[in-house]
C-alpha cells in the first residue's frame, strides 16, 4: 500500500504541525549537503534559490542556454492566491475547495489545502523580489477571475505572468550563483538517475555542447522538469519539453501517478497544416471578456466556411453562445475540460468555423462596445498582437478562431506529502509531479503550485530526509555511477547507430496522432486497445527504421530529439494503459462509456476514488498498478456542476 | 507539401567554435505563407535528414516569442524584416516567392558560435548574476499590498521587465553593445521601491560585468531599439547612465 505520509489532525492544522514535527538540519551542517535540482522553471529556480539561501550546496541543471528560458516563461494568464484583496468572499478554504472540485475530486485534500495556505506567501515573495504585477490606480495589486472560480483571486502581469514570475525566481537563483552556493549547468540534459542502496544519489547528464556524458553526485535529487504534453507532438508546450528525466527516474523505481490525466486547453489557435510544429495558447483570461459561439445550424456554418457568408452576416439570433446557454451560472468561465469538450461537440456536429471547420469563435465585440478598444487593449494587447501575428486576422475587428489543444499534464511522478517519490531522496516538484490538480487543473494554479513547492514546501521537507543521513559525502567512486554512466553512453550510441528511412519527427507526429485520436478529449475501450497496438508497432518502427545523424561529441539536435521520442513512445503506452484501467470519467479524462444523461463526465467514486501509481517492471513488461485511496473528510463529493 | 512559395536560402554553417564557417545554399520549396520562419527551417531540415545530411542547428524553444531562445540574423536584420517580432513569430507571409534569404547567427565577440546558427549567450546570465536582483531571502517579507506603487510607475517598470534576453540588441549594434539589455534590468529595479536599497551598487556591478564580457560601448545609434522584438526603449539607457554616474559620484549610503 502506498503511504502518502499525510499527517493526522484537522485539515487546516496539518501543515503547521507537520512543519514542527519535521527534523531540522543545523545551520552549520547544511553546507555538508549537496542537492541536485534538475530544471529551472518556477519549481526548480525557486527551490534551488531557497535551498541555497538556507546554506545547502546546490547544483542546478537545465537544457536551455539559460535558466531563464524554462517553459514557465510562457505562462500568460496569472497566478492564484487566496489573498481576498477584493473582499469578494475568497479564503484559503475557498481556494482549496475550488481546486479540489475543479480537479473533479481526484486530488489529495491535504496537499491542496497546503497549496492554498502558502499561496498568499507567494505573492508577498514575488513582490519583494520586484515582480511588476498589474496594479490599480490606487497603487494596490489588481486581480482578475479565471475559469472554475467565482471570485477574483488571480494576480497577473499583463499577459506575461509566467515570464515575470520566472524572472523573479531567476533573479533569486542568480543571487545564489553569485554567492557561490548554486552551480548552474546550462545546456545539460539529465539522462538517468543514479541510485545507491535504493536511494537517489546522483544523475547522469549529457553536455549538449560537447557531448560529454558525466555523473553528478548529491544527497538528494529534485526533479523539476515540467510536463509531458509533447507526447502529443502538437501542444502548447515549448519544443524541448520532454518526459525524459521523469521517465528514466520511473525506470529506476519512481512510480508514475495518473499518467492519463491530460489537460486539453479550450482556447488555442487552430492547426493550419501538417507543417505545424506547435500550438499557441490564447490565455484563458480572454474568456473573462470574450464570448464563445458557433452558428446555430450546420447550414449556416457551412456557408460561413465556404465564404458564402461573412461573420457579420450571422445575425445575433443565429449565434449559439453554447457555454452561456448550457451553463448559465459560470457561462464562458466553466473549467477547461468542460469548455474543451463542448467545443469538440459543436465541431463534431458540423457547426465548426474557419476553413477547416475545426474551430469555434471567441468574440470580443461586446467587450469592445462595453469597455472601449483601449481598455481591451490594455488588458489583452499582447495576446491580440500574438494572434494577429500568427493568423494575419485582426481580433479587434473579427472574432478569434480557437480550438482546444493539449496544454498540461496533471499526471506525473507520484509523490508523498513531502514531495518525495517512491525512491528515497528523489523528489518531484511542479508540473512533473502528480499531486495537486487531480484530474483537471484550474487556470492560474500551475504557477501557484510550482512556486509553492519550490519556495515553501521543499525547504522544509528535504531537511527531514537529510537529517537522517549523517554527514558523509556521497561516494562518487561507487560503482553505480560508472555503471549507470556506461548504460547512458551505450544508449546514446545505440540511437546514433540507427540509420533507417524515417526521421524522428515522422515517428513523433505519428505518435501524436495516435494519442490525440484515441487518448485525447474523449476515450473509449476499443479505441484505447487499438492505440496500444499502434504504439507498440510504432516503437518497433522507431528502433528499426528511424535515422539519427551526427556524432555524440558535438551539438546534436537529432540525437536530443531521438532520445526524447524514445521515452515518449514508452510513456504513451502507459498513458493508454492508465486510461483503459480508469473506467470512469473524471476531469480531463473522459471515458465515453461513463457519462451523465446530459453528456457530462460521470465519476465512479465507489470504484475509482484512487490515485493510480504505476511501477515499472522492465522492458516491454506490463507495469504494476498500485493504488492510493483518496479520503475526503472536508468536502462532500458531488457531481461537478457549473450549470 | 502545403504551400507554393519557393525560396533560396543562404545559411551560415559552422561545425563548432574552432572551425571556420561558410554559407551554404539550400532550396526551400513548397513553403506555405502560414508557416513560421522556424517551421520553414524544420521543413528544410527534414529534407536534409532524409538525405543523410546534418540538419541546420538553431536555438529555439517556446516558439511564442517569449523565451528569448530563438535568434537568427535574417537578410541583415536580427529577427528578420518585421518590427517587434521574434524569429519564431515571423511568418513566411513576410517573404515572397522566389526570394533569396540570407541566414546568419548573431555576430558579436561576446556571443561565440556554438554550431551553425546557435551562439553562446551566457555572458548575459553572468551580467544578471552580478547584480540583477533584490537581496531578499525566501520568507519573512512584508505583505504584497504593504507598499502601494503608483500604477504609472508599476507599468513603466513592467515595460522594462519584458526584455526577453534574446541578444538582438547586441547583434544589431555595430559596436556589439549590451546597453539596452543591461539598462532594461537596471531600470526595472530603479523604478520600483523594492529596488531602491541597492540601486547604485547594482548599476555598478552589472556595468562592470558587462565591460568584462567584452561588449562594446554605446554610440547612440539606436539600432538596438529599432530591432528589439519587445520594444525596450532607449530611455532605459539614459536612466542607466544616470544611475551609474550617481553611483560613481557617491557611495551607496551617500546617494540615498
Ligand atoms: C502556453 C502556456 C501558458 C500557461 N499559462 C499558465 C497560467 O497562466 N497560469 C498557470 O498557473 N499556469 C500556466 N501554464 C502552466 C505552467 O506554466 C506550467 O505548468 C509551469 O510553469 C511548469 O513549471 P515547472 O517549473 O514545473 O516546469 P517548467 O517551467 O516546464 O521547467 C522545466 C525545467 O526542466 C528542465 N528540464 C526538463 N527536462 C530536462 C532534462 N531531461 N534535463 C535537464 N533539464 C530538464 C528545463 O530546462 C526547464 O528548466 C501555462 C502553460 C503553457 C504551456
Ligand atoms: S533589450 Fe530587446 S533585443 Fe535586447 S535582449 Fe532584451 S528583448 Fe532582446
Ligand atoms: S523560441 Fe522562444 S522567443 Fe522565439
């Protein structure tokens, strides 16, 4: 049985009590420990900086040329915090409640409550660092509302919140690099985890400029390596986002939690052709003022697509504002999974818009009438510019076309309350763990979680583990270092020996199609079984017919991609297994066999109120399922309703 | 293939920083105007890989114009012909059928080439490490609304803070000066109350590091502002000069 290590006691007191009970490392002893932090997004930068401030030695790694470029930089909309500055009824409990409900009752209560508690500290911290959040004329911080919430608790910095938060965390990291407490390794990719006696004791990396494959030792390893949405090839993630670090740790014993929970974001710019390399998100904050609609009838939609009608020809009465119609109390602000599925539904009915018919409108006409173009520009200017840049259409004059796209992965490495994986000494923070968002993440909650984990959780919990270790340095001559390093080297050479007829992207695109078709917005048993076979065949094709060029001892982007796609192929199969196992619908996981009469996701609490944590069993072996039962003592499980 | 533009590319190829590079000519056929510039290069690279030739290496990640990882000097201009855009946000509709496009890496002594079009910009990180922060530890800070900041001030600080660290300003400048980049960070903190306590020592430390890295001096040609994809303004440089001069004239404690 999996032990979540959630402390006993009333929900609101668990974290404070736990902090008190955790063992401490004496300030003078902290410098005897080295902590490896892989990833420098919000989770990694904040963790590395905070741990170095405490006195630990930190080695930090990222694959980009600078820690500032981690994918967190791209977050647009905002970050939640239960500050209740707007006096509109927000509280720690309400943020907790909204997050649990938004996650469709598949997250751990204690973790989510802790997240809500520390959310208020995050905003204070960022402001103290000089993060320029949006302000009102009185000089106080401004807020906006986001999907799945009826209060305004989202802090933002125009449409570039992630950038400003990450630059804040990067500045804290830089300060510690300057102090000599953090050693930063840019352009280094983690390719394996080293364990000694079952404990995480180091990592193997490849220097992406020279090809050097090196080991690094540490008393603890923190994976802050982000999400795996790129398993779908097309997603809103950056091109380099990958599962490699997490996957290789999984193969060394870290269980993978809820891999099938994927978030498909409702407001992205639709695909234009097969040259497409990624999809661009239009922040969900746009749904505050934009209205989603499609023509009422298939005939009108067809005429529009063919250009026989202009958008302005469609009369108000012939427009179906389907979210407002079906969900009067939340309207356009329903959670992401609900908004996405509804878009798919109207498109499947044939009422989609745009040349391909695979899009719906997000219309700002009313907002511009109500607020004026300048006010709309002040709020969303850079998003409108980005839309214009990409589509060559002016959203001030005509509605945006949007369609759902893969955006976030709620699944990830299983961690206990201390953020430790099933490998002692190995932690997972931020999007790469499974812990706080259940089956669906609410907008503006990932930034919150990344910074909560890094600034306010790990500095406490890692000490508890280290305090039990003694002060010996990690034995870098332990044979496991060389053994693991050699395995990585062999794997690299195996990839470089592949000289087939397909490119790595050919395989990746095929994998993406399979995942999107059968393990995307809607899933069913027959489709999933089919997908499993297709992925297995694709994996064979990869290892027999792909081509990887160049040498190891140079910058080699073919090799980098090949390694990542090899891991995505294995992960894809596990996602399908997990989706097959979970014969209920919940949040972003919609099993067609399990829906209410109104077509909404129908949970099966009796049989599936658990976290699925998968244990690796070896090459091509079925993985073993472990369950962590979810207890709800503070909220009543109800069928989610946003009507 | 999804489009009908045919282009000639002259691309800088260089194996590493120890070898000399040269231009190689490629044809890019069947390009759609809806493709981004980097997607066009993806198409070319897929073709190269199929022929067993090493693909063209270039840096990129977010492809949304925010991470600052993409670069490229396109027909003599950093980030290409369009104002206020990064290379990844540049679309092929900004070019025409039959056009020849010359693609080079950023050229600056402080940004050595790693391979082909990818350069080493860690000098920028080292400048930030020298002082681009407020000395606060995690925890124990005042309430976020404790110090109201006038909206105009916050907005101006935000404008400076939007620098994506791409290096186009350096690439655009005939002296390879990094003043626009450095001044943007110094300005952000000089404007905000949180940045006041170390205002002058910060300016000194960052400027000193900038000089150590071998960036050139500023002769006010304004090329950097013209090419900056996010519109960082020259007024930042004026502010930085002021901060730096004050710092030189007075010690930190006297300047306040
Ligand atoms: C377009 C977009 C908009 C978003 N908007 C919002 C929003 O408005 N609000 C919100 O709350 N959330 C938003 N999100 C989600 C949120 O941005 C992410 O979930 C979050 O930033 C992830 O942070 P992280 O620190 O976990 O990982 P990341 O920021 O992804 O960082 C991962 C780090 O790991 C490193 N890394 C990865 N693999 C390796 C490896 N093998 N070796 C070495 N290093 C490695 C990378 O270099 C990087 O430094 C958005 C996401 C996207 C895609
Ligand atoms: S100032 Fe502009 S051009 Fe220079 S690094 Fe910043 S964003 Fe790039
Ligand atoms: S790839 Fe991120 S800014 Fe261009």
